């Protein structure tokens, strides 16, 4: 089961090109797990307290679970395979 994860973040303020910003500006993040063969979204997760880590998430090698680092805890999500 080949899958990949994508993370996008939302900012509390507009971010102009070339202007520095910090992780403290992030209000939420959305993660999606997609099947590589056809791009079908298998899981979508929105986190209201994103981690200041650049990555902050890990997909199990077999694509069966997604671990997401919240500011103070790690949450595990099962990824449906169909």
C-alpha cells in the first residue's frame, strides 16, 4: 500500500512573499493521506494546535497509521485502505 501525506498550515495573519514568519503564527494545519496509485484521499485530519516542528507528522511505512504531533501530544489515526 503505497501512500503519501501532505501537510498545509493556516496562518493567523496574511503572509507576504519574502517576509519572515514564525510557527507561532500558525492557527491550524490540515493533513491528507493519499494513495499513490490514483491520488485518492484516504484520510483528512485538521489540527487546531499545530506543532512548531517543521514536519510534525509521520506516516507508517505500510501506510496504515498517521502520527500527528500536536503542541503537547502525539495523536494516532488509522488510515482506511479503500
